[in-house]
C-alpha cells in the first residue's frame, strides 16, 4: 500500500474520532442544563402546590366564617319573627331568611369545591415531598457522571489531537493539503472505500481502470464524481477467492453524500 494512503486512512479515523468526541463534549452541558431544569420545574411545582394548598385552607376558613356570620343573622331574624305585627312584615322577614339561606348554600358549594381541590393538592404535595430529596440526589449523581464523562472525552480528544499531529508530519508534501481540501467540502470525510466497482462515498460506479488501480492501493486516486481519495480493503479470506469483492456486515462504512 502507498505509504501516504495508509497514513491518510489512519488520519481520517482519528479525525472522525475527534469529531465524535467533540460532539459529545459539546452536548454534555445542554444535557446537564436539561436535568437541572427538570429538577427545578419539579421543585417549583411542589412549592406552588404547597402555596395553593395553604391558600385553599385559608379561603375555606374565610368561607366558613362567612357562613357563621350569616347563620347568626338568620337566628336573629327568626327571633324577630315573633315580634312582627303584620303578615306583610312576617312574609318579608321569611323572604330575607330564605335569601340568607341561599347564600349559605352557595358558600357551602364553594367550600365543597375547595375540599375537592385540597384533596388533589394534598396528594401531590405528599408524593412530591417523598420524592424531592431523592430527585435532588439523582440529578446530582447524574451531573457528576456527565461531568466525569466530559472530562474523559476531553482527555481522549487531546490524545487524539497529538496522534493527528504525528500523522500530519508523516505525510508527503501537498498530500495533507489535498486531504484537508477534500475533507472541508465533503463534510469531514475525505476518503472512501472502493467496493464492488463503486465509490462508497457517492455510490457512483467507477471506471474499470480506476477501480483496478484503486484495488492496487499503490497510488493516490480520487473519485471522478465526489473527489474523495479512494482506497481498497481486501475482503475476509473466509469468503473465498471466487468473490474477492464481497463484503459482510462487519465492514467499515463511510459517510455518503
């Protein structure tokens, strides 16, 4: 195999690994923010329900106080019934008592609604109170894990960057420039495997002469369609000499256009 071609294959593997690590590193802060936001939302909902429950209880007491005041008023009106002197005054007093009793029924309906709401709030608050400390601990542990993962990825990327520099220096003049130029326009993938007569980078069939030259791996050839540098990988010997270009599912794949 052409020495530069072997180095370029190694270089591309390193570059793809660096890109993968960079994507992971860049995604971790947002993962941490999402976890912390979810915890904050949970705690906020818990605190809001506690406040609503306290408000509910206060409002129920106020309604019960209003009912007590009206009941006292009704009691006074009933005492006054024995003091009225005409039927008209008696009927007016009864009508007023009925109006006050209707107010009590409306207030009792409101209290019932508050009691139903309170049951739901109490259930949520009790369940959340039992979970809140566990959720805090779970998120804290997950954040620590993600931060450790990010640090490990940073160190691995630094090692890969050192490996890349060593590979760069091993290339002949102009080859690195060619590689970088192709990689820039082909979404980070400058090399493609020649397989079954085609370029796996663009899936376009190669001219027989180009394909045969690519199979030799003796020079730097580029695909006439996508411009990627071609290389050939010998099939596993277990597949036999009659199918030299066959591939199994374990072969490497190359990003396509």
